[in-house]
DNA sequence: GTCTATAAATCGATAGAC
DNA sequence: GTCTATCGATTTATAGAC
C-alpha cells in the first residue's frame, strides 16, 4: 500500500473519498484523523490537501454527492398514475438504493452535526426534496381515496424511518433474501397507509 | 459558573454526567473534550477524574443508566391479556419516554461505536431485552389471530424504527400535541400489523 | 503531486500542593 | 475534592524541497 515519491493520480482523489467514507462510517468523522485517511490511501497527510481544502469539506462532499445520487436515481423511477404502485416502487427503490450504499447513508444522517450551518442547510434541503417525493405520493393517494393517513408529513417521516431501519440489521448472508425483505416492508407500509 | 477552590460535591458527579450528556448529544462523543465538560460544570479538567476513571466510562455510564431506566420504566406498564391493548400501551410508552429524554436516546444509539467491545455487548444486551418485550406482544397477537405480520422480528425493528423517528422532528411548540402524535403513530402501527 | 518537516493548538490523563 | 501544572501524544493545516 505504501507509495513512492512522484506523481500519481487522477485516481488519488477518488481513493481519498473512498477511504474517508469507509473510515467516517466506521469510527465517526470526529474520531478519524487526516493521517488515518492518508495511511489508508497510501500517501502522506499533507498530500490530502491537494484534493480538499480541509477535513470538513471532505465530509461535505461525500454527503452532497450521496444526496445528489439519491435524487437523480429516484428520478429514473417513472411515476405512474396509481399512487399504490408509486408507493410500492418507492419502498423498493429506497430499500435497495440504501442497502447498496450503507456507508453513505450512515454518514448522511449521523454526521450532519459536524457540518457548518451553511453546509448543513444545503444537505437538509436535498433531504427534504427527497422526502417531498414520498409525501406527494401519499397526498395523491389520500386525494383519490386510496390511502388514509392522519397527517401526510408525519406519515412520510414514519415510512422513511421505518425503511431506514433495514440498514441496521440486514446482512446479505442473512435469513431473508432482498426480495423477501422488500416484500415484508411493503406489506407493512401498504397496510399502515391503507383505508 | 466559575467555582472557587475547596470541596464542593455530592452534586458534582451528577452535574458532570448532565454536562457530558448534553455535550455528547450536541457535538458527538469524539468531538467533546474533557476540558469542555469541565468548563460546563465549572471545575478544572483534572477534577473530573475524581468521578470517572476515563472518558469512555463516562459515556458508558450514561448509556447503561439510560437503558436501565428504560427497562424498569417499561416494567411499570402492566401487561394485559389483550395484545392489541398491550401494543397500544407500548407505542404510547415508547413515544413519551423517549421524548422526555431526547439526549439520552440520541446518545444510546449514536455513540455505540465509541464503546469498547465489552461495554458495547452489555448495552446491546439491554437494548435487545427491550426489543424482546415488543416482539412478545407481536408474537402473542399473531398467535391468537389478532395480528398478521410476515416476520415478528422484522416487524419489531420496523415499529421501533418508526417510533424513534418522532425524535427527529417533534417539538413541544409544534403543530401537534403529544396526544395527537401518539394517536397518529398508533393508527399507523395498528394498521401495519393488522390482519 | 507527493514528500518531509514543522508550526501551533489541543488532546486525555496524571502528579502533587492545598 | 479541587486546584495548578505538566507530560507525552496527537491534531489540522502549512511551507518548501523535489
């Protein structure tokens, strides 16, 4: 892993972000030093500053990129005219997208407090934009009489919180396949918002 | 807040834990220094070590005490013979207990990774014991045909994750009263596990 | 673009006076 | 029980050689 002197790169930037992602997710942003990240990449600490102005910007970029990927990936999920079908798609999308990026998801909601207020506000706006997609589905289902929730905003947050819980226990080698997990959660969500 | 020399105390211990609780919840365990905690209490950093052997033990005690309070408080909720009624009581208990102690709850699941493996295992055992109380209700309801969930373990984690979400948005001055919040969540939980 | 070296501040924890 | 003082290690970030 040790690297000799000289110019490497084009790939050092991505490797730094990958190493930071993994270390931040495992130990927490505040507990990880720039030297640890550098050692994981195989460079000296000073070299990191060719790629990020400071430690916090490194965290911010990881979170921002993740939120942008989340939003653009969900844009690919075509919305139909049936709220129940849209909700089923949302549940499947959310579970699968998040399980494919456990470290990013973990950081994106565990390390918010380590962002400056400007960065924090920006990430929160992106998160809110994603939540709004689900709320629109619930409101439309409510409007046409397919769903019945007392409060669409709370129902939105409740559904997302429930789905995020998958991350804390799911293991690919576990008892249930991904299809089964999706089915179990879809059953609960479907009933929770049903008439 | 500054304190003069001499013996104070019997109350310094609780004040240290209270300060640590608040600071850990706000900034994260790793980001808070012993000097910050001492300053909040109004003593010098060295004095803290009359009350804790080290920083991590301070975190551990906060988490352990919280889990013990959670378990013994739930013991006070008398179990009936009706699973639906027991579930309703669980939902109400969980929401209210957690909203009364947001800092403790936050720390108890955000700072697990900062515990040594022995401490971690102990806290996890306590958490599992609490989850088992809910799972017993779901299994009994399933057995007598009142509930229908594909998997009681997953349903347990899903319900708790959903309820924990309240902490992220509830404000006492907000749009909904505590009774209303409880009602909204109970509606969703009730339907999610219904036949 | 990466290195070595270092500045300047801060960390957890301890020793010993009072 | 709290203070002052300090040890020794570590931190983020920068400067300058190559």
